[in-house]
C-alpha cells in the first residue's frame, strides 16, 4: 500500500510499528465488509461500491497477504497512510475501535487468556486496574512509537501527545483515536478491572494540547 500522505512524505512519522497492528486493522476492515450471506457479493459492483466494500478489494487483500508473509515491523509512515485510508469511511470509528479490541485480545495469547479466566479472582481489583492500564500503555507504545505517552493517574486515564492515530486522521476529527479506546475497553475487560464507558474528553485534532482517554469503570464482582 503506497505511502502517499503528504505528512508521511514529509517525514512527520518516525519509528517502526509491529506488522501485527496494521494487519489487524486490515483484517477488521475485511471482516466488516464481508456480508453474512456470501450471495450478496454476487450483486456487488466493486467499481461503484469501492468505499462500501474496500475491505474486499484486491489491493487490501494483497496487502494482507504481504503482511502475513513478511512479518517484522512496518514504518510508521506506511501505517499512517493506512489510517488515513480507513478514516475516509463513514464507519471509520467503528473499524478503529474494533481493531483496537482485536489487537489487545490477541496480545494476551491463548495461555494468557486462560490464566486470566481462571485466576483473576486471586488478584485484587485495584491491582487488576493497574495491570490493565500498564497493558494499555504497552500496546499504545507499540502503536505510536515516537509519541509521548503517560498515565494520567489523577484522572484514571491515558494521555498521548503527537500520537500517530490523531496525526494521521486529524482532518477527519481524529477518528483514529478510537483504536486506543478499543485497546482500553478490551484491556479492562480481559483483566476484569471493571467495565465502563471510555471517553475521549481531549483530542489534539480538536485543539487539545494532547489526547486524553478516561474510563470510569463499573466494579466487576469478585464472586
């Protein structure tokens, strides 16, 4: 997929992003564009419905295969171009959020998911929340390597300055920030640290000094 964004060409995006992150974003796009009834595909004219079925286009499917075969890391500029492409969709926020949840879920691995499912009652709720935020920060760092990231403990949230998601989709209202919302949601769910709504009260794309995500969890019963 070409790195065709002006900001990418100007060298604004630095660092390498694990290939798994852009791969998951494309897989999420593909899955959302795949109808439950395969017969619907026979009625699709891709030349007229490209934005609706972008995830099934030959370009996206070819890129998925390349990421699966190559592995390794991808330059942040290439990931930024992918974010810009997805941000043009009407359902961009849904796609980014779903990708964030998927990246986080898969980051634990089968063994980690089993351990959490069986042993979470042994970990105090307060510690589970700390572990959840640490997981969020770790994944966010992989997603946007050149940005400044910190935990806003007094507000029970995460802050990112000059992050790739917002820089890549600023002209679309920072829709890429929803990938971080998805990461937070899934991390708290996996650790059973209290499910709640994730809010994004401050965003660089909307004039904020930095991006801020906050969650007010509803305590999960320990029994």
